[in-house]
């Protein structure tokens, strides 16, 4: 009976451990600041939850401010997410924004369907969370902003460029090394064949030489 209870306890601990490992990992990655004309672009906003077991209410508001030298330009409210309902607000992005966040509301990103030159500017992601601790409610808010630049072509990635060069260099080196190894093996095999032929020739010629030049007995 004790052994069976111990086995059940070990199984329960294992299940809890596996469930804990299977929880999604939140990584607060910085947003990309370059977009390509005519292509979709994800506006990244990540707000990790520290206590997943606590009940939370999350509200997300996205704002846009165009690039200009005028300091009196007001922010444009372009998108909101309230009570698990995304809403595409009226304005310059109407009909071009879609929700791209996660189910656990740690990733609160949206996506621009078709980027134009006018989409370049400053974007702000406002996140308001309300945590429920029984009868007590605690709220926190964060603001993340970044500047988006729109380009006509896909920018070249320097890391990918150098990686491609290193790949070709490595390929040439491996090809040269393989050629050297093939030449070395060929010469080694040829030398072994020559030695084997010489040995066989010596074995074949020795009896005939003894027949042509018999040994004369020594006279007493």
C-alpha cells in the first residue's frame, strides 16, 4: 500500500512538473523599426505577466503620431482592445489594422495590412492591467513607443550577408580539403599496389634464377 501511494505521489509530481514546463514563455523583444512599402507590418507590443494565476483585466490602446517638425501634433487613437474585443477605430488606418496578439494577452501586437509612406511615424502602445486579489484590485499601466520608418525595398541584413560569405568560404575550403584527401588516398593506394606487384615479381623470378644458376657442390 505504501509503495502504491508513493508511486501515485511521484506521478503527481511529474505531471505538475510537465505542466509547469509547458507554460508559454514570455520574451519582451524590442519592436522592429523598419517597414517595406506595400507589405504587411507587425507592430510589436509585449507586456509579460508576472503572476499568471491572478485574474487580470487588460485594456490596450494604440496611438499614432506622424513625423513632423510641429510639436503641437496630437496623437491619433487608431486601435483599442477592451474586454477581449478588438476595435479598429476611424482614422487614417481604418480597415488596415488587425489584432495579432496572443490568447494570454502578453503579446499585444497589431498588424498593418498594407503599409504606405504615410504610415511612418511614432507609435505608442498603452497597456492597462487590473489585478484582482479577492476584494482588492490593483492596476498598473505601461507605455511603449517606437518610430517606424517606411522604405521602398527590403533592407539588407548585414548579418545575413556576412553569413552567406562565410558559407561560400567554408564550402570552398571543404571542397579543396576533399580534393587533397582524394589525391592523398589515390597516391597511397597506387604505392601499395606497386609494392604488392614488386613483391609478387620477386616471388615469381626467384625459382627461375635458381634453375638457371644451380649451386655447384663444394669439392672435398
